């Protein structure tokens, strides 16, 4: 069953629980119940109103039913995540298996993740784009553990082409010839699939995880929402989100979630680009609604399709089989129309 996502931002409410129904009340006396939702139907609650209050019982019961609670800060970007703890019946053996995974297996799994991410980035570009051909070539070249950092190479090409770009052909004398009006004539040359060189000419966008401009804010919000869904799928399977395959920041409690998030980030990228083209210039209700809707977007996993929130559980089940040595191929979500 597809779980529901609740987003609380338009007005402050109090969250309580009664007979396993999540109740939303206004703070005004005698205002009555605004909404009542069965806790078992909820997968994610996003709280983006600073005056929201909770009863302890409401949070505890949401967790009992496997829901995640994502709390946003004053900048309206997610700042904290509450996940169920040890909900799987075999959580201890699962964690032991996770810890015991060998380094070669981790490197092999990471290379599959990188290749899937780069292919997904390529799917966001037009078929006639030289950048797309370059990304697909890079995806085929990913080695175990990604020792040549294909992920970073691809990111440089992808973000330059994300909103629209072109490659200038080689000037014929070993230097790049800039197209008239290029925003950065000194931009580095990148090899093209046919062996020539060209310059990626972007439109001035700079991807910044800490950026406060509209595009970066929407990207960060979308990534955080999907990260919460990935984290929820991991703990549901008895895994620890903190023990990653590649990500290993000692202050990051969601390293494994960040690993599995990589191939689905381009879903957010596509949605944000669509919002930009529709004239959305801030992280407003329209943007949040569309980004939260990605949780129910149809994606493909191997030869099946389904809503992203459901498919993520299948991906984590595949990861568990890889940890157990039953399989070597990690099943990762792909855009259904890629």
C-alpha cells in the first residue's frame, strides 16, 4: 500500500492521537478537529510551521506504525529526521551482516550506484546533447569503488548542461573556441565522445548544498524528502542508516541513506527544472507539493514499475541480499520514462 505524506505548513496545528488516528487541531479553543488520518496510512510527516506542537503519544504512535517525521527549520528546509528504531524482527543479525560486509563488496556496490546515478543524470538531458553522450560514456567506465571519481566528473558536465548548454567544437589548434556570448570563455575543455574537445556552457547555475537561492533551495528540499524515505526503508529492513558504503562522515547519521539516494536525485533535478520553467521562483506551496509528490512517482526497478516509496523497500531488500552474499547485482530505481 502507498503510504500518505502529510505536509504541515500553512497554519500552526497541534498533533495528537486517538484510537490510532492522528488528529490535527487548531490552537484556538473550541476550534474542533481539522483532520483525522489513520496512523497506519502515514509514511511521512513534513512539519514546516514553527508553531506546530505535538503530544508525545502522537509521535510515539507514528513511529510504532513505521512513519518518519521530517522537521523543517526557519529557512523552510528540512533540519531533522525522526525514524522508527529497530522495527525489524531480525534487526540484530541484519546489523551484524551489515557490519561484516567486505570492502570489495562495498566498492562493487558503490560502483553500481555511481553508474546508475550518471545514467539517470544523462536521462535528464536531450538526446542530441553532447553532454548526454559524454555522461553515458562515463557510466560505462565506472570501476569498482569509482577510483577515477566518475561521479565528480559527471557532476561537472551534468550541472553545466542541466538547464541548457552546448559544447563548442575544438578550434583546431589545441584550444577551445568559445561560442559567442559564452558566460565563461576561460571554462576548462572537456573531451567529447568522438575524441574532440569542447566547453560546457552553462547558464550561470552553481549547485551549492548550502545555497539559499530558489533553485538550490528547491533541490535541497527535494533531496531531503527522498532521503527521509530512503532512511525509512532502511530501518524497516533492520539496517543502520549510519553505516554507509561510500559516505562515511563521522557526524552523518544517514550515510547509507545518502548512498542509496544518489540514483534518485535526478528525479528531484527534473522536477525542480520543470518548476523553474513554469516560473516558480521560490520554495513555495506549489514547489513543495510537486516535490513531495515524487514519493508516489512511478519508477522502474528491473522489469517492474511502481511508486518510488514502495520501490525503495525493494531496493533495500536487494541490498540485504547483496550483504548476505545471495546476489551481486543491486537493484536500483530508474526513471520510468528513461
